[in-house]
């Protein structure tokens, strides 16, 4: 992890502290198999599509994440996270696919002990290509969620305390949801 300070706001409160963290994770899987019942873009005759476990040399997906956190003198912070995950998948009949997942999240966290409302902007993309099939899902959303007093919040590798929308049309667990664009069905994104 690298830490450096720079005054990018020109304020009288002193320079922000900026940290960079890069992580590499092997063995990243999906939350659920892709199939026609879950994702209408998947032809029913393919059955279930799951990531291939290529252990021990290259298990499941391979993920690289970079997190840049800027903490201002007043305690407010911005955490920006880029994820790129790639892997191979196989359908019920042995057809092979490659998949990529890209995610860019920006969290704006106000100063204070809580409760605080965290603002999130997210760009998300999942691609599945192979065996004569090509599918992509992309969405760009923003929302806010509350972090209660005394609760942990860390948008790092474990997403501690992060609240994601529970519905892509009318989420009920977040505030100020905005859909700037969606292509494909978000249920077709298994990550």
C-alpha cells in the first residue's frame, strides 16, 4: 500500500491523505449459475453455465482490484474501486466460454461519527462469450445508503457495511436511486 499527501482542493484545512491498494485474488466465483430461468438471454438448451474451477493452477476467476482512498482534513473521504475479473465457464453440455467482469465504484463518505449517508456511483459490466454465444450486461447507477452510528464501513476487498440495491427498478433498501443506463438484464450479471 502506498500513501502520499497532496493538496488537490486548495483548502485551508491541510492536504488530503491518499492511499492506494492493489489486490489480486484467485478463485473468484459467481453468486449463482447462469441459465434461462435466471437470465432470459441464455438459451434454455445450454442448461446451467458455471465458472470452471481450474485448480490448483488457476482456480475459478482471477481478480485484480485497485482501491484509491482520499481522506480530507475534515474527515470526509472518497474511495474509488476498480475491479477486473476474468475466467472460463462451461455449460451443461461441455461448451466453453470466457467471461469478464468490470466494476468501477466511487463512494463519497461525509465526515462524522454517524449515522452518515454514503453516496455511491457504480458502473458495472459482465461479458460471456463462446460456443457461438455472446452476451453483455452493463449498468450505471447511483444511490445512497445509511451507515448507522457505530457500524463498520469499508468499501475495500470485503465490502464491509456496503449496501447494494435489492431491485434494479424500484429498490427499497437504499435512498436516491438513479439509473443512468442499463443494457441487458442485471440478473444476467452473476457477480
